[in-house]
C-alpha cells in the first residue's frame, strides 16, 4: 500500500497498543532489507508525494481513555509516592502517544515534500511508538496502564493550528513543543533516580537520545522550507510563535542537547533572552 495512505490508516487506529505496533511495522517496511536481494526497500516505489489525501473520519484515532481535560486539571505528579510516580509516567506516556500521532500526521497531511521528508517522519513515528511501549510496560509493572489517569491535549491542539502549513508545523511542533522534552528530561531523570526508579531513568535515556534526532529532523525541514520560500528562519520564528499562539519557552534550557539537535548559537541565544 502507498505509504502516506498507510500512515493515515495507522493514525486512525484508536487502540494505542495496536497503533504503536502498526507504526513500528511501518518503519520496518521502509527500513528492513528485502530478504531476496539484501537491499533496503526503495521508498519512492511505494510513495505518492503529490496525493492530496482525505480521511474518512477526523484524525487521530483515540482510545476511550484517558479522559482529556484542561492542563490545569491534570493530577499532581510527584514521583515520590507510588501513585504520583505512576501518574508522572502516565503523563510522559501520553506525550509519546501524541508524538506517534503527530509524526504520522506529518506524513499524510502535507503533499509535495521530498521523499526523505516522509522517510524521516515514518522513522519518528516508529521510534515514538517504541517509547510509548516501553513506558506502558513499565506502568503495567507498577499495576497501572495507559488510560488510568486524566491527560490533556496540548500537543494535538498545536497540530491542528498548523494543519494548513507544513512550515509552521515544523517550526512549532518538533522544534518547539517536542524540543521542550530536551530541557525537561534530565530533571525528570534526576527525580526518578531519587525515587529509586532506575527503569524509568533508563527509558528516559532512550527517549532523550531519540528526541535529539527528532528535533534535528524538525530543524532540518524547517530550514529547508525557509530556503525554498526565501525566508530567514531566525527572524520568522517569533512571528510564527505570535501568529499561532505557541507557548513561550522558559529556561533552563538543555543547551548541549539543543545544539546537538541542530539549533544554532543565534537561536539558543534568542531562547535565552
């Protein structure tokens, strides 16, 4: 099946575990070598970059739980009690579930991009699916599971605001909202370590490693689109933040991780100011 159409089908799957499995299978389909030839599959042969796709139902597919509430209504998440630790892990799992949806949405929604763009976001979807699976397995080891706590929908809200412009999507989802994870993860690891949860620390290390690459992908395609449109990526960014009402980022920033993810010294200086 054509890859962007398949990405849309996976996005519409409501069951989170089935969706995660399907996203990882989609990545394998464009990564694993053909057993007959030993060669990686040619993405171009199964990809229609020009197709304008129309979903039968409004994406994304969602489970009945968790219940989605306003961000201020989400329960307290201290890792120093069993219930608080589970709630915090659930909040991170919810971010990773949304990140699967965001990556798949970037594949099907925006036609006319180079083939490498679609490969990149299929890769992100598959890796986010692994993150979700690791977190949900850990939650289950604590006697809880995804859906047991309320959650909010901030990530998908920004996806809908930027649904009409791939440049705005690249600027304000991977390199803004997801980049916040680069800053937040080390302090979270410290909290889980203090609480004695070494497995959570290990999972967050995997997530941080991969998220650097995901944000780098967002930076790459943001700059690619700015070059195509003759725009200054540094000057444009605050305009997009204002126009789409993106959250204002607050320090402290993980400068090393942001640098590794492709933010320039000028961009990091802008954030710090």
